[in-house]
C-alpha cells in the first residue's frame, strides 16, 4: 500500500515537472543525524521553497560481542530509525540563510537481539508517528547550479525503549533508559547535503 502511494506521488511529481518546466526544481543527498538523506526542492516563489526529504533511508546493521559479568553476549543490531519530512524553507531577504518549518513522519527503530542466558530483543523507537520539526540553516548555491547546505534543529518527539526480556534486571535498565530519554524535550536534528538546482 505504501509502495503504491509512493509510486503515485512520484508519477504526479513527474507530470508536474513536465508541465511546469524543471528550472524551479532541485535535488540533494547527504547525511543527517539519522544516516543517509535524500531530498527534493521546489521554488514556490523567490525566498520560499517547498522541500521533501527522506532521512535514514538505508538500514545499518552490526554484530558485536561484549563481556557481561564474565559471560560473552552476542548482539546483532539493525538501525532503521528515521523518517520523511515536508518543509517550508524561508530564506531571509532571499539570502542563503533559511528558517524551516514542517512535519516529520517517523519510521523504523533501533533494534538489537541479545544472545545471553535468554534470547531477547531491545528496541528504541519514536513515541509518535508524526511530529513537528523546525530548523535553521544555510544553503550556498553556485552559478553552476550546485548547492551545499547544512541545517540544525529539533523534532518535536521523544524516543522510547522496550525489551522482550523477562529478566527484572534488564527491565530495570530499560526503565532507567526511558527516564533518561524522557529528559529530552525534543530530538536533535542535523543534516549536511550536496545537490543541484536546475
């Protein structure tokens, strides 16, 4: 269902580009606090852009072994934490400095499978599916059309941890972790991208 919706949106975007011309469009890719990021922009008017992006679009996996009270514990982890954002970028006096407001649709989680006396999983995920986001940043555009941008801001959501373990010690650790995570009023967000403006 999500694939069908995404395909339909892509076809609509392609039709719009063909009808209106490509000169107001741009694209970029880079890294963010969630990993790999890709984005596309449309210039609504001078000094105001509409930008859509995907953050954490690639899942990262790892496998580690650590010592716990003399026992070796194998941990296999996957990080798919990220989401999709839609932003309005306002450029101060049509300069490179911008203030961005929008919404962020969260996805994925950080998941680890622990092979100890028992096999269990632990996860860290967003506490909501849609959250507001605000950033401030700067985008440099050269005459050639290439762009370099960076932004820093916050997503109005929190992270929550959980585990399938029946061990009271593990659940106590999860409770402590959630207590620490709840101290964060928002999730920091950072991105750096390189792209091209048509």
